[in-house]
């Protein structure tokens, strides 16, 4: 894009403000402010300070004439563009300072302007340009002070000592080093801001996925039961009104429960940070799942007992069993399922089996059930294995860690 701007006659990339980490899109919409106050203060300091320097160096250097004052004013006023065009400003102030010194005018605050220009160029990412400008200033000063001094004003001037050149070189290195330090800190702050923004976005994405899983699990299970019961009610409406009434009652109860769980999720969205009004479901509600599955015509056998789990693991285990039974109702021709709970050391093993066969019927599912189960298990450091059994049917096998540390992490 920058190359296209250059070919169309626009300013080259090095002319524009901004280091490599600068967001060019922000630069298009939020141009830097004009530094009026600091430029005015620096220019006034250079002009007034140079008058005092001229009195102190009377007889050694040429006095300030109108041309000298114009040079000083231009050098200071150029800083007004230091944030928008730092490269031309640093070279311009260096050239004006060199012209000022080569004309024999007194040493003094004129170096402040070129130091500020160098600082601005470095912290905005134009390091090489700043180094070249400062190196050019020092080399030009050495050339004037040691080889061209006899041809330049003031008349009768002698060559400067190399000790003075070392002092000036030290001053130049110090300015560049300070600028580099400021640039490093600025880049570090920018990285930290980007990392914080990325972490916030990651947390928001994780929360969005968590809410999506919750809604999917709640709605998929409830609507599957409602779908089955609605079919039963329609089929028996004329032949067995009492059984149709029972199916409608199940639909009413199931929809009421689903609305309550959805409302709980939505309340958490509206008031983030507040404690939930109702406890999260866990394996203690497994009998409810068995009863709901029975109302959908599915007989469920439960083997084993659940150990004490952290809230996160308890919720994940409940949702995995819920989704597995929902898939049996939707996609299996079997009307019988088995749920087994085992503890293997610090691991809870959940196994849900049905004898099949698969119906291959479209039950209105989203296809996200198995993915949601894997995401829940992975978030806790567990695993999910799901697939057809060798002897027919389908099996879901989950391994979840039994670790109190998960409770502490969630509290944090």
C-alpha cells in the first residue's frame, strides 16, 4: 500500500510518522497533535539562552546578528513538525545547527533543538535517520573546527582542541542513548498494551464459547425431549387422549426448566461479576436426567457413584452425560442406555453406551454436541472419546481430573 502511495506521488514511507509497531490504521484517523507549547518554550529558551551565551563568549565567537537569530528561530520552530515528519526535522535542525556553528556564532542552547529532534525521531522508530543526522552534525563540526576554521568567521579563530571534540561526541552519544532508552520503553509499553488487549479478547472468546456450550446443552437436551413428546402427543391425540395429555405435560415441564436455565445464563450476561442466583447443575441431578430421558422413551441405567468434584468438573460431567443421552434420543434406534461412573485414582471416568443402531434421521441438531463435550473436557485437562462400538451401538467415554485446584482457579 505504501509503495502504491509512492508511485502515485504521495510521501514515501520514511517521511511518515511511525515506527514498525505503530498501527498505520490509527495513524490515518488520529494524527498527532501539534506540539505548540513545547515548541514555543524551546524556541524561546534557545533565543534567550543564546543571548546570554553571546555575552559570555564575546571576543571568542561572532556576535548574534539578524541572520543568527533567524537561524535560531528556524531551528526551534522546526520542532513543531517533529511528530508528523521526524526525519526531515532531525536533518533540518542538524543542518541549521551546523550552519550556525560554521558561521562562528556562539555555542549554547542551539544544541537543545537538535537534541529534541533526535529524541523524537528515535522514539517514533526512525533510528537510522537520527543516528545519521547526529553523526553528520558531529563530523561537520569536527571538519569546521579543525580544517575549515581559518576560512570561516570569526577571523583569527584557532583550531578547537580534540578534548572539546570528545566532549561533543560524548554529548551526541548520550542524546542518542537516552532516545534509544525511551524508544525501548515505549515499545515495551506498546507490547504490554497489545498483550493485555489480546488477553482480554481471549477471555471474551472463552466466555462466549462457554455461554454457547451452556445454551447448546440446555436447549439441545430440552428441545429433543420436547420434540419426541410432541410426536407422541400428535400420534396418540385421537387414540389415547390420556397419554397425549401426559406428553403435553412433559413438554410443559421440560420447556419451563429450559427457560429457567436459559434465564440463568442470560442473567449472568446482563450482570457480569454477580454471583449466580442458582447453583450450577452437577451429577447430583443425574436422577433428573434419567427421568427426563424416560419421558422421551429412553430407559437409562446408572452404575457407580460420583466422587466429590469441584464445581467446574461437576458441571462438565453433568453436561457431558446430558449431551450423550440427548444424542441417543436423537440419533439412536435403541431405547436403552447405560451410564457408568468410575474413579481411577485422580480421574473420573464417565461412560455412556447405547446398543444402536443409528437412525440417520435429522433431529434438528446443530452438530456441535461432540465438539462442545470435547471443549469442556479439554478446558479441565481431560479427554473425550466418542464413536461407534465394535459390536454396534455408540459409546462416549470421558476422563475428567478430580482436582480441587480447578475450584481455586475458577474462584480467581
